[in-house]
C-alpha cells in the first residue's frame, strides 16, 4: 500500500497551513453560520464527505497487510491500551480542573478528546520520518480507528453521561453507518478502486481535509445558532491549551518509555509512540456532532487544538529520532559508536 501524503510544516511557519484553514472555517461559521435549509445541506454534505473518506481508507488498506499486521498483536494491544485505557484515565483525572480551571463544557470536550481513536495518516507519516516500523503504524492506526467506531461512543456514554446527550442506540447505529460501513465497502471494492487511488495519491488527502472542514463548519454553525460561544473566555482557552500540553507530554513520555519497559525494539517504540499519543480529527468530529448535538462546537474545540499541538510537537520529535539514527551511523563509521537517545 502506498503511503498517504501528509503536508509537512514549512520551516519558516510554526503553524500548519491546514490549521489556518480550520481557523478560517471557524471564522466563516461565526460570520455566516448555516441555518435552516442551508444547515441541512451543509450537514448532508459533511456526512457524505466523511463516509467517502472512510470508504477511501478501506480501499487503501490492503487486506493482506492488515492480516499480516495481526502478527504484531502485542504492539497493537499496546497502542489500543494507550488510546482507550490510559488516555481516558488521564481524562478522568482532569475532572479536578472543573469548574475552577475548565468550564463543564470544555472539560466534557477534553474528556471526549481522550476517548477518540488514533490517527492513521499522521501516525504513518511521523513513523516514516523517524525511521520506525511503518507497516505496524499503518495497521495500528487502522485497527484503532475501527475499534473507535464502537468503543468511543460506548465510552462516551459511560464516562460523559448526560454531557453526551445525543448518545443512544440510534446514535451508535448512525456512527457505524457513517464510518464502519463505508470502510468495509472500501475493503470489498478495493480490487477495483485501488489502482485508481494509486494513480491519484492526493485524493485521500483532499477528501480528508475537505471533510473535516465541512464538519467543522457545520458544527460551529450549529453552535453559533444555539448561542453556546458566549461561555468561553480567553483565559479559559489559555488554560485548556496548558492542560492539553501536559496531556500530550504525558502520553508521549508514557508510550516511549512504557514500550521500552515492555521490551519493544526502537522501530516498534517509534510506531507505538506516534500511534498511541495522537487523536483523530477525521473520526472524532463526526462522532461529536452525533453525540453532542448543538454543543458539538465546544466539544470539538479541545480536539482541534490538540490536533494542531500534536502535529507541531511530533514533527520535532520525529526529526530528532531520525537525526539520532543518522548521528549514530556517522559515529560508527568514525569508529566511535554513540548510544542513541533514550
């Protein structure tokens, strides 16, 4: 399977241009929110775009590659434990911050962030950049996304309670129909569409980013119409950023050194760190719109901020991991081996 292309941050720009597009979409929703019939059209378009995205994910993942990946079951269980056990536990520990530091709405969004599955594309890209186990990252990200279709709404119902007011058996069915069914359809039709995707490598990236922008516009439009944004102050946003920085640092540290304690080699540790410390906008946004309804704009705000933060921080870490290998090889050629950073 060819690797999805993920835009790299320009060296002179600390913010991913796509994040600027996200911010522009939020501004557009604030100035020109979709309402009435326009909101119905935007909602239908975003639902269709996300379904197409997961269809393309399914079509790109080789069934043989997925089955081969099952041989690394310890690695995948480690990533799943980081994503759906450690992250939620840290999110629950953050309840002490409510309401002094975070409002109940922002805390619910933070906890929801901790329940979302891992990414696929950026996990692969950063693992490749750091010279880690790319096939393991492909399978770990894919397995996490599939597990999240069921686990995320169930955990939301268990841990968020009334905050995820939109959860029900019907909500779970809607999420399965929007995400899992298109993915499985892509797997079934892969034989006929994989060649097209190989010839048009950028298609998945455009659908990925376009679908997220549509979901963001729809969610924030609904939030503007419902008048939820007056509850957020700059001080609360600053506190949220600080809390998320601590959360990301904790997960990056736990996945790296925890994988070492479990006996994984360096290449596998890299895949575990990048797949186990990240959260997916593509999967989380449509789930939030189903689970939170009009409150989705605040619920997805922590996820959007965390997404930008993880891209910036993991870009630096991946570059460091790659330089460690290059420096070690250069030292070995000079006859003075140097241990790579732990």
